[in-house]
């Protein structure tokens, strides 16, 4: 069983990380030669073989937006009071929406949480937005600290810190997952497995998940910050983080809303059939927290 769980976790990691590497390899914000040379040495079909087609299209669109962000950043350097700043802010929000459609970015956490616990649309927005802002804030903090300490401010230095923080984040997600699993089993047992009560989303667990998953720094935020820093307009990059996080929050919140709606429809349709309703309710209650545990512990042990 242990080997099966590890194998499943490894497959999830490969699917989640492979497209991101393709994105970084083609990132116009890189200023060092090594990554570009590495990308040139790859076989042209590598990306098509390993990336999911939908994610591949999203990555290509993100690349186009990053090119435009690059151009606007250079315009801001020449004319800080010009209209390019507003264009940068608007594109940053669009970029955030698309960027969050890729692997990671808390969608698994949001989906799993609201699969196991009954929530409102407002709570979906709160969790999705809170997690996204924490995600961006983590990256911003790392870049700013590196800058203030006079360290080498590049994606290489960023990823060196990112890897350590990710391990801590996965550990916290796993611990919260165990708590939620205990809570779900206790509620099911207390309510006799048939009442359909309990399993409510609550502010404490949502805040804990937002902060834990949000510890993982957002690479998309980092590359914008690092490029604006290289252009001497870090202030513009910092302002762009607000619409970027808001855009990511839109995507994550939409996942939460869709999960809440789908869960409600399924349970509502089964409510007339007591046995089916019990099975559905038990499945949703346990499946969500088990996914959180698989995500957190799988990635944690893989990162060790």
C-alpha cells in the first residue's frame, strides 16, 4: 500500500511539475544564458510528449502575456507616469487568472476541502482569494528579502529558498489533513453516518490551509518581480502583485464554487434515496480529506 501511494503521488508530481518547467524554459524574464541554452538543447517534441494539451495551450498564452508585460515594464522605466502602468496592472490580473489554471496554486486544496465540507459561495471566495494572496505574498517576501540583503537576486537564488519552504508547507498541509480526517470521521460517527449534519466549512481550518498552502512561493509572481527589479522599477512589480493575486484568486474561487455546487447537486439528487444519500455523504466527507492527506504527505515525503 505504501508503494502504491508513493507511485500515485509521484505521478501527480510529474503531471503538476512538467508543464511548469516548460514555462520556465521559455520565460523571457530569464537574463542568464544557462536556462536558454538548456531549452535550446531539448528535443522540439519534448514539451508535447510530457505536457497535457490543455496546460500546453495555457502555457503558450502565458508566454505571450509575459512578452507584453516585458514591453510594458520597459515603457514604465522610460516613462513611469505613462499609461503603460495601467496596462501592466490589467495584464497582471489576466496573467494571474491563466497562471492559476496551471498545475498547483491551491486548486487541489480548495477542491478537496469543499468536497469534504459543506460551504457557501462566500467561503469559496474567501479560501480561494486568501490562499492566492498568501501564495503571492510568500514569493514577494523572498524576493524583497534577497534584494535587501544584497544577495544574488535571480530565479536560481529564489528556487533555492523555494524548495526549503515547499517542504515545510507540505508538512503543514499533511498535518492539517490529518486533523480534518479525524474531524470528518468523528462527525460521521457522532451523527450515525446518516443525518447529513456536520461537515461544515469553518474559518479556522480555512485560514490554516490558506497559510500553509500559501507558504509555497508563486514562481509567476517571482519572475515578474525579478524582471522589474532588473529594470530598476521594483515598485511597479510590487504594485502588479495585487491584481496578480486577485486574478489567481478568481480561478481558485471558481474551483471552490464549482465544487460546492456539484456536491450540493449530487447530495440533493440522492436525498430521496436514504442509502444512496448516506453513501454519497460518506464518500464526499472522506474523499476530500484523504486527497488533502495524499497531496500533503505525498509531496512532503517526495521532497525529503
